[in-house]
């Protein structure tokens, strides 16, 4: 039995710096992506995001701005945002906290 097929050790995955204030580790398998993402001071989402996200807040506090509301998240909260114009959103850190999310995503093809 190959345990690597079942166990994901993020300590063994290289960290990528993808934008100012955004670092991630990711695994892609069978049209799915698992990302451990850290948002830190300097992160600023300028444009509305139309992508869908399913994830879990591991640490830190953040808020998601939607066109008609603001939703706050803390460790232990999960998020589920369907893709599309009606769910467009921007993420904001609270008091420059570092936020760590585990995100489960489909690879769009």
C-alpha cells in the first residue's frame, strides 16, 4: 500500500509566493486541487473575485465583502462560495492578521 496516495504532508510541499502577502502550498490530483494558503500583511484584493471557493479557516480572522453584505470568519469556520457574478467577493484581513486557509478546488478545464 502506498501511503502517499492517502497522506498529504504539507511540510514536504514547496511553498510558493504567488502575490504580495500570499503564499501557498498545493497538491493537484484527479482534477482536484488542495491548497494551504496563507494571507498576510500586504495582501489586498483589488478586483471582485467570481471564482467559487470551499474551505476551512485554520488560523486568523478575515472578512469577505460581498456586494450587499460582509461576512466575518474565524478559526474553525468553513466557507462555501459558489462561482458567479451573484457571489462576487473580496477578502480583507482584520487588523493585518495572518490568515491560513485550507481550500478545496476543482480544476476548470
